[in-house]
């Protein structure tokens, strides 16, 4: 199994993050995209949910959101 990591920053905005993740997933031929979230604040929950939802509409692979401890 080949694992690749793409780090993005919230400062790029939701659209920038989604595009970066979608492009990376396509270029790498990803089977799964995993998003990590600590869910500390309501805004973070909204951003992660928004990223996951938009990402699902742009790529044809599964998206998994995991809670970081």
C-alpha cells in the first residue's frame, strides 16, 4: 500500500483546500481520502463538514473523516 500525505492550511479557504485535495487525489490515483479533525469548535466542524461535502462532489473516491485525539 502506498500512502501519501497532503497538508493544507485553513487560511486558503474551503475552496482552496477542496481543490488541493481533489487534485492530489486525482494525480495520485487515490482510493481513499482521509480528513482529520479535532472538532474543538463549531467553526471547525462546519469547515470540515463543508470540505468533506464539496470533496465528495469533485472526486470519485471515498472520503473518511476521523476524529483526532
